[in-house]
C-alpha cells in the first residue's frame, strides 16, 4: 500500500480557561462649565498581577458625544473570596488638562462596578 492508503489520526487535548469575573468602570467627562467632552481616551491600567492576568494590563475606550464612557471586561482575578485588583483610570486628549489626572478604582467580587468622572479644564 502507498501513502494514499495510510490513515493517520492525531489528537490533542486542550483546556480552555475562561477569564471571569470581569468588572466595569464607567463615567463622564465634562468641561468646567458642565458640557460633555467627546473624543477623550480613557485608559484603565491594572496595577498588579492577578491569577490569570499580568500587571499593567491596559483597557481603553473613547468618550461618546455625550461625554460618557464604559470600560467593560476588566479582569480583576478569579471568582474566589478576596479576588481584587486596583485600576488606575486616566483621561487623555491632546494637550488637554484634566481634574483628576487619574483615579484609583478597586474592583472585587463584591464591587464589580465603579464610576470615575473627570473634568476637562482646557
């Protein structure tokens, strides 16, 4: 028999770990007069490593026309008691100056959502 008659079978077992739970940080960027500011990049950086996630992992989004943003899927560790991570949330847009320059937000199994609002002083 030639190679065309030979039958080969290969099998590899693969384990997939789903990274959950995930948290949410949302908020609004407004001008010093209270008007919404669109087009601001919001970045949340996880400060420390957590089981299943490296330190300094960044998540980002851009504010909508109404100045709002939502960062979803922020991994703060496995769903076990005590799982938590600190995220440094910061706005940026060209040479704009913001109050606050950054905010620290902690996500846990008990606190899966946080709010971080910023004011554009430019």
